[in-house]
C-alpha cells in the first residue's frame, strides 16, 4: 500500500547557496553535527609501516592514474562540496598559491597521518580534524552541514584509499580480493587517527562494497562546485588563471597540450555513470579513451620496470613516503599480503593490551588579547569547544590546547607561519 510521504530532502527548484548551485531533483540529507571525539573517548591506531597502505598510498604511478579523482568525488558529496564552496581559498582566490596550499594540505593528510612516526601522526590526525572544525554552514531547504559529521568526514577519508582500488580496476596495479580486504582493515587505523566517531565506517570489506555502491548511486550529485572542480576536463582556462601573471602568456601558449592532458587525467578514471552525472560524456572522445589507455599501459610498464630494476625508493615514491621507508629501514618491494597481515595483527595485539595511542596534549600558554594567526592573519577568538576556558571535562581542550583562544581556522596551530614548499 502506497502512502504520501513528504520529502524534506528534495530540492524542487534550482537553488544557489553562496558560490554553489544545487539542481532541481537533488536530495540533500541533514548532516549537521560535529562528531569529534574527546580525548577520553578516542583511541588512535597508527597504520603499521609494513602495510599495503604504505606500499601504495605514496606510489606516484597509482596517483598519476587517478588524477584529480579524490577532489572531484569529494566535492560531489553535497556537504563537502558546500564546505569547499563556502570556505576554500581555492574557490575564493583560484590562484597558483592557493593550488600549492591545497596540494600541501593534501600531502600533510597522507604524509603526516599515514607515514609519520606514531608521535607525529597522532598530532597530525587531530590537526587535520581541528582544521575542519569551522567548516560548517547552511544548505537548501533549511538544512545545515558540518564537515565533521561522521558520514561526511568518513566519505572524505574514503576518497583517499579508494584511489588504490580504482588504480587496480584500471590495471596499473593488480590487487587480489584478499589484498583489498587488507587495505580496508588498514584504513580503519587511518580513520582512527582523526578522532571522529566511526559510526559511518563499514564493518567489513563486503560491507564497504555495498557502501561504496550506494554512495555512487545515491549520494554523489552534480552541482556547481563539482562542475568547478571538474572544469579542467573541458578547458585549460583554470590552469592559465591559476598561474602567476608573469607566466600566464607562456601558459596560454601551452594550454592546448595542457588541456588534452588534463582532460584525460580528469575523466579517464571515472566510471561511465559518474561521467554521465557530471555531464562530461560529450567531452570524452574516442581519441581521449585511446590516449588514456596508453597512459595506463605506460604507468603499469613504468612501475614494473622501476620495481624490477630495484631503483631507489626516492625515484619511485613520493618524497614523504620515501623518507618514511628510509626511516623504518623498509623496502616497499618486500611488503606482501602476509607481512601486512602480520604487522596489522601485531599492532592490534599491542593496542588491545595498551588501549591504543592517545595524542598527548602539550598545554600552551594563554593566547594574548589581540594576537593574530601567523598562517592567515585572522584575529584569535575564544575557543568554541571549551568556551574560552581552556578546559573540557577537566582535561586540557584538544582544540586550543588550553590556550583559551585560537585561530578560527587553524586553532592551536596559529603560532607557526604556513610553509609551502
């Protein structure tokens, strides 16, 4: 028996919110909560060095195959897309410096949380989480969003390790089902480093397969910010505009070749249904498909050859991964499913007995009145999490680190200027 049910999530007419546009027929569920965990409620479990995540997350052949995939499918999630639209300097400024800052933040997320020492990784994880504290706002139909809503932040996490699975589907690497299951189990450790509720995280890899299929079919939408992110698939104009003015003339001359490369690396990794949803199918020509197949073959061949030649890790891995392998005295070629399983089992056994790692908060001196953030020059404000007291539940606040005030964006990390390599 059918019955009429009001659908408060449905956008009935095209709606613009800030720099973003939602199309009629889109559904926007309510995801407004900050699901951060207090120190006493969280356990941070680092990703073991001898893991498949270490083997593949810093592999440039894997990353090259999927181009901007993580950014695009992240911005197809309504709340994340709106957060980028409202708060990202990449949208508001769109210059070369902003691109570099975004790249640096991405590398910090992977290099700092996955490949750093346990002591550093616990701090990086909470820093990444706290950076998203202020990313919240309004959506159509009176809905609100928060970047740290468990469902929303978990999808942002998925967009990173999902790249490995997609690279395998494309043929750059070969993963067995057992290896995919292992990577998923390792991803749980990565997720724990952020100190956010894990209720959105699937229990098993089989559950994850159902989750990812559901997200792709029902949750990822076409909207203004998604089109903006995927814009390089259509033109090299953004590439030209992002360049410093003194290089823009040269960039214009190079733009046809750049546009061709951006088009295949932006669209080639997409499943047909996502290409169609983003209205990019008409731009994805037979010639582009042939070029992308050649790129995938070249990446696969390059990876195989560099591995067989036993080239130094500095020549085969991103710098943050190469440094970590050197630090641990580990050769990534020696990481196997069996060694990864053993490392994860040993790590979990130690966490069972020691209750996991918890970030040790170094209590800071109270921030002076009128101080500004060395990174963004914003004036410090009273910390919202502790209401300016510096203490939560009798413990130092893990957002302002007891300083009572902090940057609205960078929080306790306001003293150190931004460094972009």
